[in-house]
């Protein structure tokens, strides 16, 4: 189980869908393996937060407002980190969310297994 992070400059363009617009991928990260998925799986569910809604087995797309809200959850996630690998994954996630929150129309995508 792993989650890769992607940042798109608009709603993602998935192959096979008809669209006049080309690919929108701005950047992506695969380097953290299972760390993001494990951290998110440990979050309490049915809270006011956004990150617990990320599906580790399917793709989850946020908009810029949801990304900004999820940024508020980063300090708690960092407190839950038991090692440097998990902390690095959270810092990378924070960078993706911050980039999205400051880029109108962008979307972070959590690509699940």
C-alpha cells in the first residue's frame, strides 16, 4: 500500500477521457513509499480534517481550498511521525499542499495503489 503525490495545474487529465487540454501534471513524488499511506491510515476518521478522506487504494483529488484546509493538519501529522522517513513524507506532502493552496485552479492528487 502506497500513495504517490501529484500536483496538477487544473483538474487532472486522465488518458482515455476526451479533452482538448493536454496533460496538466506539474510535479510528482514517488519517493516516500508506504509512509504517507500509513500516516493517513492512522488518522481519526469522520473528523473535520480532510486528510483522513484520502483513499490509499484509489485516487483522491483535492481542490485548492481543500489543500489549504489540509495544511492545518500537518503539525498533527508531524507529531505522529516515529522516524525521519515519515517526517520527510509529511514535509513533502506539506510542500505539495502549500503549492496547491497558492496556485489558483490547481489540484493535488493522491494516487493510491
